[in-house]
C-alpha cells in the first residue's frame, strides 16, 4: 500500500485555478443537486448554497414538490425543478444543460426513489458526486454501481462506507478494502472522517485541514455541494475532490476562534468558504 499524500497548501496551490477576468456565469459551470424529501429539504438547501459559494456560475436543484417554496425562499439564487411527487423523488425527469451533478443529500430511500435513481444512472453520463441516501441505495443494489460513469466521486462517512464495502477489522483493512472497491469500480472514494482520506485506486491522499467542529448535521451535505461545484467548474475529478475536502476543512479552522467547537454549524462552513479561498492567495 502506498503511503498517503498529505493534502496541504502546496498540494492545493498546484491544483487551484484563479478566475479569468472575462468569465461569465454561462461558462463558470452549472451544478445540479438532486435530493431532498419531506423533512430533509434542508440538506439540499445546504448543498446548493455551498455549490454557489464555491464558485459555479449557475446552480439548479431537483427536489420533491414539498421543496419548491423552501428552496425558492431560502436560496433565491438557485433554480428549482420539482418531481411530480409531493414528499419524495419518484422520477428524475430533467432537460437541463448542466456540467456536474451531486445526488443523494436528504433524498430518502423509498422504493420509488430507488427506481428513480436506477433510471437516472442508466441514462446519465455527466460527472457525478454520490452522497448519503444515493450511497445507501447503491449498497442495497450493488449491481447498479456499474452504472456510474468512470471517476464518479463517492463521499461516504464510515457508516455509509461499511454499508458499501462491508465490515473491516482494522484501519489498514478498511483502507485496503476501499482501494479494492475504488479499483474494481473505477471510482474515487472520499472516506469522510477525522481525518478524511481520498482513495483514487492505489493513490491515497489524507487531508490536513478540519477539526471536530465539523461533527455537526449537514456538514457532509455542504461538502457534496462544494465538490459538485468544483466539478462543474471543470476541475479534474481528483482535483475537485482534493480541493473540496481541503477548503471544507479550512472553513472550520478559520471559524474556530470565533465559534468554538460547539456552536459551529454547517451554515458556518458556507459562510467561511470565501475566507478559505482568500487564504490561498496569501
Ligand atoms: N438538515 C437536513 O436536512 C439534514 C439531512 N441529513 C440527511 O439525512 C440522511 C441520513 O444521513 P445520516 O448520515 O444522518 O444517517 P446514516 O444512518 O447514514 O448515518 C448515521 C449513523 O452512522 C453512524 N456513524 C458511524 N460512523 C460515522 C461517521 N464517521 N460519521 C457519521 N456517522 C457515523 C452514526 O452514529 C449514526 O448511527 C441523509 O440523506 C442526509 O443527507 C443529514 O445530513 C443531517 C441534516
Ligand atoms: N471530528 C471531526 N474532525 C474533522 N472532520 C469531521 C469530524 N467529524 C465530522 N467531520 C467531517 O464532517 C463531515 C460529516 O459528513 P456527514 O457525516 O455526511 O454529515 P451530514 O450527513 O450530516 O451532512 C465530513 O466531511 C467529515 O469528514
Ligand atoms: Mg452525510
């Protein structure tokens, strides 16, 4: 097993792209976030806000009907497309020109939603981030993993990872099983935790930012929006995963002196993305 490469400032500055003075929203990337269900529309709201703050030009969400007004009011910058069903996603019918898609936050695992995910994956070839319930649905239906475009990014926390790869008996075994999973399925796995590892086949990265303030509801939903936004902005898959994880952690390091560990919430990640970007320029 290769030893992990530290995701530090040097590693980031090799990958970070500055913004072209003449860019416009039409070429700055269009991110789509698919997710939400009754009572968990907030997850999509967090993802979508994070996508915007990470710099894509346009963001659209696809949510059940119960998410329509919530999204239009909570994030007016976002465009909203709704499913036919009121409380959960039942069919992902879209005719949109987007550059990258993040799917899963708050989505639930109803049978109709599972079928909708299957049909969506069968027809999709755009760059993808798979999170939360979309990961859990794949764990229930492992043959569907073959439908993912090569280099899809999966963002499991350890429980979600266990559902995907099975139980492990040591940290080394966990990493080994994840490497095999990444190689067999040609996917990039962001193993969220303290610290977060990124597994791209035999190449392993370990993040150096972040702290226990991130142990709060919605912080993974925010990460999904950030990585999807970077993919939409044409970052290479591995660069989007690395930069997303680094900036996400950096927001918590920047905020900590003001919030402490306890009062930090997922919205504070979003509020500090700007400072995290600015700190790359110093
Ligand atoms: N405001 C919202 O709408 C929110 C919606 N959320 C959504 O709620 C759904 C369920 O997600 P959950 O992750 O809560 O449920 P899961 O059941 O997938 O994971 C939580 C369980 O995993 C365990 N666990 C073990 N190791 C862990 C680790 N390293 N990190 C996190 N958990 C670990 C926890 O103790 C807990 O029992 C998802 O769709 C998610 O996107 C959550 O993100 C919370 C916020
Ligand atoms: N103690 C910790 N130290 C560093 N990062 C953490 C810690 N706890 C959680 N995180 C980070 O917070 C995020 C949690 O994601 P997740 O469990 O999916 O949250 P949610 O589903 O509530 O949005 C991950 O990026 C994880 O690495
Ligand atoms: Mg999560």
